[in-house]
């Protein structure tokens, strides 16, 4: 059975009514523009229209504002990350530069003892200072590195200016460091100008160190630089420790005393370096074998560094 198909109507029909309405609206707009140019009678109406349309304008601007805010947050995060990276790089570079003065004088005395093929490397790990002890009789720092990062008791701690102290207590993810100004801390030092070796102990005032075991005829002067000695195998040699401020000697006494100010920024450093000694020894004198290699930041070789100290050398007691 054949059925007659009806012609389909288009979805949108063309009509002259829409064109006429558009033409009328266009003419009305032109008339309003002409009237507005000639007189100011439409100014209140224009102001009211702008106020009514302001929410729509604000809503239309929000996607662009949101895009600018996201871009600002992303750029801020990148800048903070770059700043932290520059801080870490600055700290590592300063730890290398600070040894130049000590090595210049050291080279003249120890060149004959060094082998041309003996190349030493100093391994270091950057750590953040979490807190500082408020006890005036205990100068300590809390660091954000612990046994999980290979930190061990007796490990040397330095900042960008000099030796800060050594680690005395280790937890899984944190460690406590005793500052050189603490009265319980002692460090073997060497007078950079003459090579005289002695022990520097903290005075407990948080600001100075004492050299109480100097012979009466010791050649030591005000402003002499004291650098770390490798005696005991705990502290790497050649790092600035303090600078002599005063020399005290009473006639007839067998010993003299010197007062020195630490080169490190005691209680003012936010980032420090944990150094692995040349012998890699722990507090009990055994060699450290479980140091995670990926935790190290290896510094360039320093050929002028003195040879390794013997393993049976006595350790310095903090």
C-alpha cells in the first residue's frame, strides 16, 4: 500500500518578520546615539544601564581573574623552589671557599708530605635547623637529618662560615648537635699561621672559645685563625673554627690562655652541612659502612688536603 509522504518542514523557517525587527532595532539604536550626541538627556539612563549591567561585567571578568591567580600561584611556587636551590648551592660553595685561606698556609708546610696521586673528597649532607636550645648552659641545635640519612654520633657540623659543632644524639629523622661554644665541647685546632696544635673548648657563654692548654712560649697572636685539625679522625682538617681575640699570660706560669670568637654563625644558621670525616669513623671508632650513597652531595677534590689520620688515633671527646 502506497502512502503519500508529506513534505517535511524545515526546523528553522525563514521569515521576513525577524529582518524587519532587526531593522527597527538598528534604526532605534541609531536614533538614540544621535540624540545622545546632541544632548545629555540620556546620561541618567546610560548610568542606570551601566549599574544594572555591572554584575554581568564582573561575572565575565572572573575567568580571566582566575587564570591570573592560578598563574601567580604557580610562578610563586617556582620562585620559592628556585630560591631554596640557590640557598643550598650558596651554602655548598661557601663551604669550599672558606678553606682557601687555610690551605694556602697549609700547603707551604705540608707539600712535602702529600702525594701527587692522593686525591681526597669531602662528603657533605645539607640539613635544616629545626630548633635551638634555649638553655644558657647547653648550646645545641636540632637538625632534620637522622640515622635514616646516615648521620652518626660525633659527626662534624659546619655552616657557610666555619665549624659549628658535632652531632651528639641521633634519632631516625632528626639529630642533636652540640655547638663549639658549649662548655662540654672540645675540638682539636691548629693555628693557621704557625701550625701549632691545641684544643679549643667552649666557654659556655654562647659567644667564645678558650684555648687553655697553650705553652707559655707558644707563638700565638691576636687575630690568628684557628682551623680544624684531623687529630682523632672526627673533624675534617682545614675548616675555620675561630679567630683569636685575646691572649692571656701571667709571668711565672707554665701555661697561657687564649680567647677566640667562633667563625661560624652560632645560633644564626638556618642550614648546615654534615661532614663525613676522612676516616668515616663513628663514635666507637668503627668504620661507617652503611652510609646511603644517594644522600651525599660530593664536593670537588682538594689535592692540598693533608693525608688521612691513622685509624688508631685517639678520638676527641665532645
